[in-house]
């Protein structure tokens, strides 16, 4: 027994010595990799400290075994741009390389063929390009995870991509593959749990039926890849699916019954296709979290079984031809936050408890045939930010408790039959941007001050009364025509200085529209004239005259301008235009500005042709609008205006925006 101690000590000595040798070799290899990579800043922590045992295992991105052998290099978002060095495969126990979210370019890095133990390779979100090599099968046969998504690979996906029998995830989405992919070969990867081929301009073709052999699949993402035909019944064995996405394709036919029986399914995205027919009423896929069947050609009712999806958060069925009512049970879903059913043929009232049992945030049901009153429970849980209910037949009063829903940023309720006072507190909501409630029968008054964040108010064709607000510093579009407003506009317009579109016609405001137009035109130039702290407007009395009064009384006192050609009268200006004479010198020299002369001339010409003596010579409104838009676009281009359209309908259009 005593003789065994020296042997044990000797073994411990050799074991410790070997560990130090391994540590030293691995450390030196890492330093070589750093040098060959051009010493990127992200690897600045890679420094030897007197060869202290396993020092390198604490370096950024390095993972080791207990004996100091490097098994993983994880460098996501390290801003690495130089090519992967061949020396990286000198780490013989390396099983994982993660270089996602860097700036790598060029061809697929074939230097990785020498990493014989590699199991996990993530090169996603870089800038690799060209075709994948036909011999990509030379990667380690032990591969479990291959992620090449979000690059710029082109051409065909080679059949060699399916040469890894142990592969569990294959991610090729979001590239520029424009050829074919080996559907049959991929169908032989029996261990696959994740397959993504989405967002690639592949040659059009049907879903490969061989994918039905991948019975361990949990994620199947096939959107935006030019799929055609129907969803094949051959995929029905994929009972482990939690995500099925075939959106943005050219698929058609009915949604198969088996899809609605996938009991582990959580995300179903089939939007932007041409699926038709009714949604199956026999639904047992009750674990759905998000359901998006929008932008198809579906008909029939929303199945009552949707009300049994207790985990559902999104219900997107917009842009279809669905009919009848929303099942009352939908209102009881405890997790439902976003409902988008616009542009269908749905009718009847909204479920009376909608918003009571869940934290409803977004309600978009415009362009349907809904009727009745809005439920007073919509904002019961204080999460609602978007009410889009326009172009329906809703009636009754706007729920008074929406006056306490200060989370709202968008109200689009125009073209309904609402009556009664519009909740006054809404005008002071701190997040509200857009209010479009025109073409109803609302009553009430506006406060003197509108919240600074509100940029658009469209409330024409109602019965609002009182005076126009004196302060609305963020307001850009104010359309309140055909109401009962009275009084005058504020003498000091500085608190309305951002208004660029104003319509108060059909009210009882004692102000000539020409004065409003002139103020708006002047305001659009204020950035070129320096800061303006106040705008003063002169009050005019209402004028009453006929066309005969104007034509028969042309004299020195009613000329329309004083240009380079002298005094300008309407008939003479029209004759000058018809004869092809120069127009620029007709513009009043008191307002001429070289930077705006083209626009002034264009507006002058438009005014002349629109008031011609012969009605048949006047242009149609479509042409007038076209010329105005040309002028606007030229102005926008010259001043580098941002004309991008924001989301959720908060823009200059009247459409329901997704």
C-alpha cells in the first residue's frame, strides 16, 4: 500500500503538467487567431498573463471545458469585418462558432471545413454573398445547427445542404436565393426541428410534399418565397408544429382541416395569399397565440370556436370577405390585445364586453357594416391606444368613459351615425396625435387650448359649436367645415403657427376665406423669412356681390395686381395667357421672390384658366389637383421634406393603415 503513494503522486504530476501544456497550446492558438484576424477591437481582452492556468477561458467570447480546452467562440455583434482566419480550426475541440451580427463579406468561408468537431455554426446577419458552394457538405458531419439567414446569398441552394443527418435547425431565410432549393433532400433531414426558407425570391413552385416527413418540426417558416398551389395534406403529420408561416406567397385553395387540429400550434400566419372558402368551424388548435389570415379571399363567418382560444393575443382577419357578426365569446378572451377585422362585410354590434376581460390595445374594424353603440368597456383596462371604426353604421353617443382613456394616440371614427357631445377631455390627451370624426352628428365645443401633441383634427360635417381654439401648437391639419362654430379667428395666430391645412367653410365665422389662404401661404414661407413669433390677422366684413358687379366695374381701384407689364385686370390677364404672352411679369412686384416665382406663376396661370369666361374651357378638377400636386411635390423636393408615411393611420390619408 505504501508503494502506491509514489505512483499516485507521479500520476498527479503528469496530469497537472499535461493540463498546463493544453492550456498553453490553446492560449497560443487563440493569440494566433487574434493576430490573423487583424486584432479586432472586440478581442482586446485577449492578452496572456504569464501563462496563468486557464486564463484564456475568461477572455471575451471564449468557452472552455474544465481542463481548459476551447469548445466555443461566440462573437455576436463584435463589429468584425475581416475574413475568418484558417487558424480558427486549430482549436480541435471547437464545437460552436457564433459570428452573427457582424460585418463579414465575400463568399461562404470554406476555411471552416477544417473545423472537424463543429456542431453549431451561426453566420447570420452579415453580408456574405454569391452562391453557396456545392461542396458545403465538407462541413463537419456532426453539424446540429446551421444558420446562414439574413445575408445576401444568391443562386440555388445546393443539395449538399442536406448532407448532415444530425441537423436539428436549418435557417436559410432572408437572403437573395433566386434559383431552386432541394425540397426532397431537405425532407430527408429527419431530426430537423426548425426549417426557415422564407424571404427569398425562389423560382415559383408548390410546397414540397417531402416536408411532411419532418415529423419533429416545431418551426416551419416559408413566407415570401413564391410558393404556389394549395397547402398539401402531406404535411398533416407535422403535429409538433408551434409555428407555421406561409404568408406572402401565391397560394390558393381552402385552408385544410388538419391545420385547425394542430394542438401545439401557437403562431399561424397565412396572410397575403389567395386562400378562399370558409374558416373551419371545427377548431381544436386552441393554443394559438397569434392568428393572422388577413389579405386573402376568405368567406363566411368568424367561427364561434375562436372564442375558445384562451391564449389568443392577436386576431388579424382584415381584407377578406367575412360576413355576419363577431362571436360574443371573443370579448371574453383574457389575453386578446389586438383586433384587426377591417375591410370585410361583418355586421351587427361589437360584443358588449369587448375590452373588459383583456388588456385591449388596438381595435381596427373600419370598412364593415357594424351597427349599434361602441361598448363602454373598450378602455376598461387603460391600455387602448388605437380606435379605428370609420365607415360603418355605429350610432349612439361616443362612450363617455373614453374621456378617461388617456393612452389613446389615434381616433378614426368618421362616417358613422354618432350623436351627442364628444368627450371634451379627449382634446387634452397627452399621447393623442390623430382625431378624425367627420361625417357624424357630434355636438359640443372645443377647448381654448388643444394638446400640443395633436397634429390632425378632421371634424367636418358635425354640429360642434363655440369658437375656434386659440392655441394648438402642434396642429398641422384642421378641417372643421360645416359645423356651427362662430365668432372670429384669434387675432394673434402664433399659437396656431404650424397649421398648413385649414378648412372652416360652412360655419358662422366672420372671416373671408382669402385672408385664411393668404395667412397659410405666408406661413409656409416662414422658415425662409426667419423666426416669426406672432401673426396678426385683419378682420374683414362679409362681402356680397355678383359676377356682373365684378366684370362691369373694373377700374383703377379693383385691379388684381401690379406687375412688370403694369396694371393687371382679369379679362386682360386671361387674354394674355391665351395669346402665349409671358406671365411672370404679371405677378405683383411687391411679393415677387425669385425662389418662389415659378410656383407663383403656376398658381397665377391656374387661377386664370379656372376662371375663364367660357366654362367649357375650364380644366376638370382632376387636372387642377394634378397641377397642385406637381407644385407641392416640387416644393417638397426643394426643401427636403420628409414625405414618408407613419404607421397606424396617423398620416395624411383617409385609409385604414396596417
